[in-house]
């Protein structure tokens, strides 16, 4: 699995988790004190994140970090 594919899969996991929690990109961005554009880039697989930011993102969505890091197809 290449790096670009990992970013896209991670972004898809973030988007699915966000939608399941009935959060808009704007709402999630506000919770995390980041921009909606940053959320959009994550979900499109264009933004890399540190592990700390991934943990904060998972907490903001209300899911386990493992849910976002599940790269199985």
C-alpha cells in the first residue's frame, strides 16, 4: 500500500465517521479549532497529520483512533 493510498483511505475513514456522528465539516472544524478547509483536505487525502492531531480528531468526532486508522479494504 503506498503513501497516497493510505492518506485517501484515512480521509475516507474520517469522512464516514464524521457523517455517522451527524457532524458537518464546519461543525467538526469548530470543535477542533481548525478550518473547514483543513478538514476537507484531510477527507480528500491531501493532508498529512501527526499522531497527536489524529488523536484530537478522533476525540472531536467521538470515535476510537483505531476506527480512523483501519486501512483494510
